């Protein structure tokens, strides 16, 4: 069983517990369920293009930074020109929490991506209830029909969709209703990183698709290389989070990347 399989197995167990604890109606009655979301499609074009991530840990790296607060980091990211904020909400493998999004929602005015392993309709109502604007659909753990149906559900809830792919075989998961396509430079099954592989995949997508380079961007040179290759957005977390002051690291990166 690879890492992704382990995560999905655990996620199914987690969802059984959550559904028993909080009903769908309770999610719909939550404070943020009726708010009008921000659009990541718009901010990717109007700002730096970077979706800056708050991530405490990962299965491949262990603890990255568990000493800073989501609000402190997200606010600093926004001040320095982030197009959006990505928040890991998976607890067991990434040390995340729904509360991380709720804590910052009223304090920033850019989109929040709920980054998790979305495998059930219930999770989309969760995302809406916690104040997320965008959800991540990972092709590697879904079927083509699930991507289509989940995209429709997300749009019914006024949430945008970032579809993540990694392999040529996953290109078939793309449909024209998807808002953005993220190409993961890191293989989720063995965590190897290859930027050129992502460029090759991007070139096989329709030209008008908003494309986001995900993971494995560790330098200004990596960022500029991917930007030159036509990527519209860049999902970056570990590069900033492994610093004691992620917000300052992001600010320094932006100044060098411009």
C-alpha cells in the first residue's frame, strides 16, 4: 500500500466519524455557508500567481514547521502579494485542521484553497461551511465520473475547482467545467519531483486552461522556469514553511522573482 492509498483508507474512516458527529444540515446552517466566495481564477491573473501554502508537516518530510500560527502566516502572505492561500486540513498526515481556515477567514481578502483528499460529497459542504473558496480534486484518488460530478457539486456551492493531475493517463480527467488544472511536480505515490514532466503535461492541455504548477518549487529559478513555460499559477508551501518566518521568506522570494 503506497502513501496515497494509506491516506485514502484513513480518510474514509475519518469521514464515518465526522458524518456521525455533524449532520449535513448543521454544515448548511454554519456561519460561512452563505458567504460569497472570492475567485482564485481572477486573483491568479491580477497578483503574483502564487498560491502560498500553510502546511505543518507532510508524509515525506515529517514536521516542517509547527511553531507558527495560520493567521500570522496567511496575513503575511497576503500583504506580500499572494494570489491565494492554501490550507491543509488533513489532520493525520499533514497536521491540519478545519479550524485553520476558520481562524483566518475573516482576516484575509483573497481566496482560500481547502487542500485535502476530497472523496465524498460531504467534504464539499464542509469546505463551504468553513469558508473555503476553492477545493482540490486529486485525479489519482478519483474516477473520471467523480471528478465531473464533484465539479458540478462544487459549482452548485459557488466553489471553484482545482483539478490536480500528475501523469499523462490522468489528462482524461480534465473537463471544460474544471476551473483550473494543477500539475503536481511531485509524484504522490513515491514523492519524486520532476519539473520537466509537468511542462510536458501542460503542453497537452488546451491553451486556454488556467494551469498551476504544484509542489517541488524550491527556488526563484524554478519559479521563473515554470513561468516562462506558460504556467499561470504556482502552489508553494514547503519552501516558505520550512523557514522560521514563512511570511518573511515569501516576501523575500517575491522581491527576487519580480
